[in-house]
């Protein structure tokens, strides 16, 4: 008897709920224990796959598709960002590519706002002080931070996560300006009381610049030394999108030299490395790419990816295809 069940390769650990969805439609291969597979090994296990579930750590390109071979029908990215994928190379071969929009919006905006509070209220610095057992006592001038009420948040990219960030900032009494490739619909601008500004003017105006644009050739190093110099010396930069949107070496210099006041970073140019200059500074709050890292959100992301695979393997339409 020939085995006709589809072969599904899962490149990293995903929650059981998502594995159950996949097991319903095929035979699932996943690394045990969970580990990052070197490209050569990944390409070996991909051979003959009908579907692949990947994370942003895997490069999905022509070599990936060729390694899988002619049966590959879908690659499901467990992430909303897909700069790890050469989407045209897949679409040219008739392979469906999907991402996970919508389900990680709140978790990522929560983390972005958390980093904003952490850096403006010096939470990391305070914790380091206590853990180092440095003597301290309460006094009125001790470890003063920056309040947010009445300050202006500048959002770069008013997509779903940018809008969720704006809603949080409104609740903290901030004013909202935004920039991006195009204007948001009027009802969105009105509900967020958000004012569109050209990129340069936003940099000059905002007390906090928060990045929510995808990484593309156009946004790589969007925040470089010139952009940082255009910001107010009292301003903060928050990055929860992709590290290479910021020139990390330029940022480390700007933070050291007081060109801007501080930064909150969840993503880095060469993850998992962090620019050594950043590690030495107190005016930066750092997190290891935790934007979507809640049990609920990661489960929702993986289940959405698995449902995309199931839909395509059953001959149906994917739920969240990338069509670029
Ligand atoms: C994404 O989805 O793009 C995040 O960076 C990882 O959750």
C-alpha cells in the first residue's frame, strides 16, 4: 500500500493545539528536541514535503523550495513579518505562502508600550541598582523619569499594531501623529485623533517615535544617524518591528552622546546578537524579541498557521495568504 498522507515539516516547536490541527491532515515531522536546524539539515528534512511550517529564523527562498521538491504546496510562516521569505520565489513556483496577521496585535502593542514605560520610568536601571545591592534612599530628586501625559507619540506605520499602540497611548493622555506609505482612512484618523505628518516632520515633532512598519528594502536603516539627529534630544525611540529598520551602531552612538534620550528595543539588527554599545547603556530598555511571546498569542499564531496548511492540503483556500 502506498502512503498518500501528506508530509508536513515543522521547523521549530509549536504548541500542541497547532500540532493536532496538522496531524489531522498529514504526517508531521518536527525536530525533537526543539532546536534551530542548520540550513543543510533543514533542506535534507524538507525533501518530499507537501507543506512546511516555519518561523522567522528560517530563510525561505528558492533553495528552500527546491530542497522540498515538486510536492511543496504551502509554506506557513508563524509570524506576521515575513522578511525571512523570498515570497516571489515561492509564488513563481505556485507555492502558497501565509503569515499570521491579526492575532498578535495586542500582545505586540502591549510589549511596545511596556518598553516605553520601562525606558521613560527607568525600570531596568532601578532593578539593576537594587540587584547590585547599591545603597539607596528615597529622596525627591532620585531616579526621575519622564512622564507621558501631554507628550506626542509618533507612529511609523499605522497598521494594526501601530493602531493598537496609538490606542494605548491615548489612554495615557498622549497626542498621536503618524507617518507611513499612505494616509490611514479618515475614520481611523478620527478615532485615534491621529494626525498625518511627513516622515521628517514626525521625527522633529514626536517625543516618542515608535516603529511599526515592516522591514523592506525601503525601510532598512530608515532610522539612521541623520534620522536620529533630526529627533529631539529629549525623545525616545521604540522598536518592536525588525532590527534592521534601525542602524544599531548609529543608535548606540546617539544614545551614548545624548542625541536622543533613550530607546526601548525588542528586536536587533543581527539577532540574537545585540550591539555591545547598547549593552553598556542605562538609557535603553532591552527585550529578546518578546513582542508576541504570550501563551495565548503564540498558540493563536501557530493554530492559524496550521489551519492555513490544513486548508491548502484539503484543496481549499488559505485563510491569510501573502499575495505580494
Ligand atoms: C512577527 O510575528 O513578525 C513577530 O516578530 C514574531 O512574533
